[in-house]
C-alpha cells in the first residue's frame, strides 16, 4: 500500500511543480516586447513575449507605462544574405 501512495505522490508533485510552456518567438519581426504580468495580491505572476514589432522605438512606444522591456529578437535573420555555396571542382587525371 505504501508504494502506490508514494508513486502517486511523486507523480502529482512533478506535474504540479511548474507549468512549462513553450516560448514562441516570431522570426518574421526583429523586435520583441517582454511583457511581465503581475500576480496581484495572490502572487503567481508570469510573463510572455510579443514579437510583432519592426523597430525598437515602435516597441518602446507600445511598452510605455507597462511592465515590459523591448529587446532584439534572437531568432530574426536580419535579412543577411546566405554565404555563397562552394562548389568542389572535380579533378580529372
């Protein structure tokens, strides 16, 4: 009887420890706003990223007065051209 009880306790402890959600960055936009959501009196606040901005000034204007910061999107490609492909020459003997 002890083993099933301990097993169930361990499972519920692991499942309830923390909510793990995938963070999503939109690679189409160069700037993200990191928004902090308060927990109020009960605590338990959170945060999320809104990657829908084309410039830092645009993001900062939206974030003004909010609990938020603006950062460059680490997954944006910044429109850099890909390096040219190297072609290997066949050597005929």
